[in-house]
């Protein structure tokens, strides 16, 4: 079974909110500083495409996505 995990580097976040608008089930913005926070590091399969898109849209490059195809091969 494929797996995906997501990590953010808050020091690279520029608070654009693209990730939150794309996948609010996974990302949120901190009320104090506006920086991204991950709500769930293990991404459910129905959200894989959205998380990939959020990483592409992130202007600060703060989102890292790791994937395992289920056969032990990480991408």
C-alpha cells in the first residue's frame, strides 16, 4: 500500500497560505505568526494529489513530500 508523509520547514514558509487553501485537512496556519503547520504528517491516499500540488505551489519551497510506493521504494 502506498504511503506519503509530509514535512514543513517553518523557517522557509512565507505565509502565502496556498497549502492551507489546497489541502486544509493536512495544513493549517499558526494563529500567532501565520506560518504553516502540518495537521497530519501521514497523508491519507485521497489527499496525495493535493499534497503534491501544495508542495509545487509553495513559493518558499517549505514543503517536503516523501512517498513509498508500497514495495519499499521511496520517491
